[in-house]
């Protein structure tokens, strides 16, 4: 059974405020943090909630 991992929710601390980013792929979160750092802001990821996706085509039928 093939499983695909996706990020469902990310909590980011930005300027001492918690910001939620929903349905964010890992690449866009990394790019967002890099862009903030380049502009002189401090941001860090507090929490990442992952959602596992199961590919239905790879399931064995009983």
C-alpha cells in the first residue's frame, strides 16, 4: 500500500504572533520562512500536523 504524506496545518510564530497556514506543502513553508528572514523578520515553525493520504488504486481488494 502506497502512502503519500502531505502537510495539513502549520503553525508559524511571526513577530510574536501565531499564524496558521493551512494545506501548505513543505516547499511553500520553507520558501515563506526564507522570504521572511531575508526581509529581516524572525519566524519559526511551531507545529506541523500531517495528514496521510492512501492511494486507493494500490489497495488490495478482498
